[in-house]
């Protein structure tokens, strides 16, 4: 791969109207702004990240998480940009590298757009509806590819669909994003047929042609067995996400008193050598508030990880461009930082992701999403029934639940449910079960 092709401002759906003129905002800045003002992005404010949406203690939701990932991703990309522009300064296309920060920031903003309500468990709940729930009998009525997409439902693939699919009444090309921004979102550049045991893939069958068009335009090669190389900037987006969810989950856990201050200090000081630890501990003596101490530590750790990951990317640019780089940036940084991150991951699994309030939201979310899927799928399978007509009348027009094709109708149900906020899903669940009525 080469940067001259990888950085392209051609827009999906607007290829015939490509405008080469220079404007105050670059096309990549327009991508970023377009997402900020979009409805799917605003809806993230009412979607669970890990902990239940805040009561008296504010914790992260999908929106605040995405904004922080974008900030970290831009910083990391700008560090990489500084190295690469110097390295390639004699190339005619070197000026394109100045756009790396905007492309990565946009990819970071959009990386969670396709995630359903109630955290990551929402993905498993949609998939399990088809593998072990009321959706099982539909297997005989669907093609193998669509069935594999549904039974491995993946938020990453759904984000790509949300950005590119032409929903009812919308324009060609979905968000009409630049090719580079779209490619930088696809962490798993293969179909669900290659999802493997982890169930990870990058695009549904309905968007495969779009992905292949983007990959061909950007010169992203196919490796083996239908897998493509990643767009290099995916590594920076992924690293920013890894950094933010891991470190910010620890800060949230401290605020919710799941982790004590000494546990957090022990974990986060592990990122630094002895002189750095001594300096940081001395600085923390000026802070009396434990939350401020954790915030200070968090900022130092994120800065360390950003520097380590940007160096890892720059040092291995050749392998990344060749499609030969293995693993993630965070997983390949220097041993002290890598081991400290692994320690945070292990503790998060032990004490955070299995905390009672996290399990409670997953149990409730499972029941809510399962109920919604059961009712909506039954409605599109048997649309002639009176109750089905009532229920389908509530589905927004953009979802094609009245298509002549059953597979399209089922995909529309998944689109609708996955787009819901926690609050909307709960409200609809209560109404369907007669627990809530409009004011009369």
C-alpha cells in the first residue's frame, strides 16, 4: 500500500461530483463535522458504555467515550504525521499526510455508531436471538450468508452499514463519507463467513460490494482466503479505543467505589519507571481529592500510551503498509507499558466487567432486546396480522420493514433495534408489555 492512494477524498455516492478545489475545510474535516451533527452520533449519549447510565455519579456513555477516543486518536495520529512527513518530505504526495489526524479522529467518532443499546452484551443478545432464541426456525428461509451475518451480529460491521447503506428516503452513499474515512473504520476487513470463534467481521453481505470498491480504490490488497489488509490508520483508531476504554473504565470504577484509590494507584503507576513514579507521586501530594489524583494519573498514562503507540506505528510503517504487521499497537509496545496494560485488562475482567451493576444492566438489556426482537421479527414474518400492522406502524420510515424480501425485512428489524437508545428500548419494552401507557 502507499499513502498517495490510501489518502483519498473521493466520497461514497458522490464519485461523479468529486470537487478537486480547495476549500476552507478539507473534505476530511467535513467528514468529522458531518458526524458530530448527525442523529446517530447524538443517540450515543443514551447508550451504555459499561456501567448503567448515570444517576448521581456521572460515568461514561457511548458519546463521551467516542469523543475521548477521537481526541486521543487525533493526538496519536498527529505524532505519527510529524514523523512520516519528515520521512517522506521528498515525495510529491507528502502533503496528503497532513490529513491523517482528521481521518483518524473521524474514524474514532464513528467506531461505535453501530453498537446496540445496553453495552456489548446487546450484540450477543441480537446474535443469540437467532442462534438459540425464537429466530432459530428462520434459518431454513434465509441464505447462508445472511444467516451468518445475523448469527454473528457485530457492532463494527453495523457501523460500516450505518455509514454507507442507503436507508429508505436517504441519499446514495449513506453519510457520503470519504473513502479513507470509511476504510479506517473497518477493523476486521473480511465477511462474516470468516468471522471465526470470536465472531468478528467488518461488513455485512449487503455492504460487501461497497467495501470492495473502497478497498480497490485505495489500493488495499486482498491477502488470503477473502481477507484484506487493514487500512493502516485502522491501527491508530483501534489503539485509541483500546487506551480509552481500558483506562477510563478504571476511572469510572473508582468513582463508583468498585476499585479503591490504592488499587488504582498501583495499577496506573505500573506504566512508569522508578524516576517517573517518584515524580508523579510527588506531584500527587499536591492533590487532596482522590478523584483528582486518579484524573492526574489517568492523563499521564494516556500520554504514555499515546507516545508508545505512535512510536510503534512509525517504527513499523513498512510492515503495516505491506499488510504484514501482526497484532495491535497496544499489544506490541515496549514491555513495561505492555505489561501494565495487560494488568489493567486482567483486573477489569475480574472486578469491573463482572461487577453487580454491570451484570444487572446486561440481564435487563438481554430481556429487553430479546422481547423487542421477538415482537418485531414476528411482525415482519407475519405482516398481515392486526397486531403486526400496529407494531410496524411505529417503525421509522427509513427501515424497510415492508419489503417483499424477508431477509431485507429482518435486516431492517436489526437496524431498528440496534439504533435504539437504552431509554427508547426500555420505553418500547414497557409499552409492548402493557407496563406503560400514554397519558390520557
